[in-house]
C-alpha cells in the first residue's frame, strides 16, 4: 500500500481525537530489531486513529516512528516473552506478526478489542448487519400499520338483523324498490275474544253470535270449525291487505 508520508505524519499529530492510546512494548515486528535475550523490547506510545495505528518514541515525541495499517489482519492473544502479549497477524504469507505487550490484563483486553474492530472490513460487516435489521424493523412496522383490513375486527360481534324489519342489503329484502312492506292490520283474534268474554261451565265463550259452537256443546268437530274459521278470517284479511282480494 502506497501512502503519502507527509499527509500521514500530519494526520498522526493533528488534533483529531484518537480512538485509543497508551504504552505498549514491542516484542516482535516484521522489520524491527529483535528484542534482547531477556525478551524486553522498546516501550512506545501507540495511538489508534481509524484503521491506522501510529507509534511514537514517547508521549510527546514527534513525528511518529512508524505506522501499522489494520487491514487484512487479525488480532489475537498469544504467548510471548512478556506477560499480557497479543499479536497482529496479516494474511500475507511469510510476514511475521507484530507482537505487543500491554501493561496489564485490562489494557491487554482493551487493546485487543479496539484493534479487532478498527478495520474497514469489520465496519462494512457491521453496516450490512445494521441495514438488515433496519429493513426487518421497517417491514414489521409497515405490516402492523397497514390501512387495509379484511373483514371486521376480531373483537367486534357480527351485525344482528333489525327486529323491526329486513336490513338494507339483506338477501330477503326487495331490490327493485317498487314493493314495500305492508303493515297488516291486527285482527281481533278469537283467542283474545275468548279472554274478554264470559265463560260457561264447559270452558267455551258465552253470548258470542259469530261462534257456531253452543256454549253447552263440547263436540270436537264444532270446536275444529270454530277455530278454523279464525284462520280463514286471518287469511282473507291478509290477502285484502296485499291487494290480491278474494274471499278464499
């Protein structure tokens, strides 16, 4: 990878905030001198900005000694000449890893975490996952607030027919608009007549001239004719009200 040395050095010492910084000891690197037999390498000040890891000779020293581009690599714990070491390994064959040692277990864990998430490859995967979740949430909200509903709400009971007549649109209602429901007159039934007149000892009405049954008679045939006449009267009145006429 070819970088503009002047621009990179200016970015390293600019006032832009760092993602992470602290002291690390360099135990091994691809081009640096190897540590002594005791395993003690140079202690440098490391500054992480985006996917660029700068290291300086000291906290206030300028310019940086070097740069590690955190692309195409993995960060993992490893065994080293010192405690709390971790390695930055690149995919390129034959390239030795950077082996660094932190100053404690908390610092080691923090460095491994931030360096593993610093690459653009990781940010790309994270962005794709966030986009997928956003699309799922949008589809869920769209289906939940859809204005199209089929049928009545589940908690609403079905409409009941009107007791006063047929509802508009009912299959039994007239569709041509020409025939209207005719209210039939309420006839004076013989049952009502029997309730309002005097009764004889046989349980039949007394003093009713239109009854063919004698108050003292309990003949079944005459009782049948007496109640059958009421049905004929009701039929005749109904036909007259419908305008059909006839005295059947």
